[in-house]
C-alpha cells in the first residue's frame, strides 16, 4: 500500500502536463488523421458539413502523378540536408572549433549560430536573396568573370538543400560540441600512442563514444527537416512547376490553394508515416551500439 501511495504521489503532479500534451499535441494529430478520411474543404457544402469518404483521399493521392515525385523530393531533401549535410558539417565544425584559439572559436560560433537564431522567415528571405539570379552569389561570381545561372529556377532543390544546411547546422554543431567535450582524453591519447591518425581516432574512438548523441541528433534533425515549409515556400514556392514541391508544400497547396482540406490532411498523414519510417530505421540501425 505504501509503495502504491508513493507511486501515486509521483504521478499526480505530472497529470496536468500529460493532459496538456495530449490536448495540444496528440489531439491535433488524431483530428488530422480523422480529417484525412473526410471531404473537408475550405468552401462549399463540405466546409460546413464534411462527410466521411473512407479511403477516397488516399486512393486519389496514390493515383496523383505529383505525389511520387513530391515524396521522392522529400526523401532527397531530408537525406542530403539533414542526415548528411547538417550532421557532417556539425561534427566537422565542432571538431575544428575545439582545436581553435578562443577568439576564433567565439567569432566562428557566433557566425554559425546567427543563422539558426534568425526567425525562419528572415533566414528564408536571406537565402532567397543569396540564390536569386541577381543576388549575392551571382554578384560574387560576376566579380571573377563568371556568369551564374538562375539557381532558383535551374537547380531549385540544390538551392534549398544548401540553404537548409546553412540554417540548421548550428544545432548539430552545439550538440556535437557538448558530446565531444565528454570524450575521455585518455582514450584518444592511447589511440594516438598506438599509431592511429586523426581519421582513425575519429572513426574508432570518437564516434563510438558519442553514438548516443549521434542517434539523438539524427532523429531530431530528420524530423525537423521533414516539416520544413517556410524556407522552401519563400525561396521557390515549390517550383518551377513541382521541381521543389516537397510533401509540406504539396499539402499546403492542396489544402489552402485548392481548398481540399481533407486531401491535404491525407498528405500530412503520409508525412507522419514517413517520419515514423525514418525513426524506425534509426532505432534499428543504432540499437546494437546503444545497447
């Protein structure tokens, strides 16, 4: 009885937080999932009284030629800008800053973190101005006699991938800076005495020690990048055509541009499933090291 009372005493203070999380986080997800099975719209009779239509939205979605392309662009965007770009750049910057002198470390950290702390809309317009046909990048190339292309038209995915790496690398850098500070120096010193070079020490000593931070950061950056909307919408609007229309952009266009809210929420549900797939892959791939 005493054990039960102590357990209840610990759980009761958490109850308000659990209720709020369920109301404001789990609730919208459940409502969105339900909405994906209706013909909800912004205008017309379906706006007032949406009807249950079962799997019709999903049937239409998987028959839409734009959906496979949007799904593929989403996977490419997440993999190149988050899994590879932000994590590789983050750990490289963290390692370089650890060996840099304090003034250089302070200045470099401030410059990198500035991109992360900027409001997303400001960062998006800054990236747009950089990659525009008459923007900063082409002005720099023109200074050395090179005529740059219209990056947002000719290579829209490359532009938004680079912009997202620039925008999000600071978070990975801070995570890995904290992780590297916890690596016991005697381990790297012992590997160095055994003749291991810098790359070998990184691969066989540092990375295994910080594997928990790597798995956590991979998960966070992947899920955050999967939902990136403002950056892409400001820079390209999903265009030209649908050449940079990831799932968030497609969901927005269907729900608010074409007023098909039920269809848009079906796309959002697919996004949740894609995020779950990435999560399962990480957990299964990293389970042996974590355990």
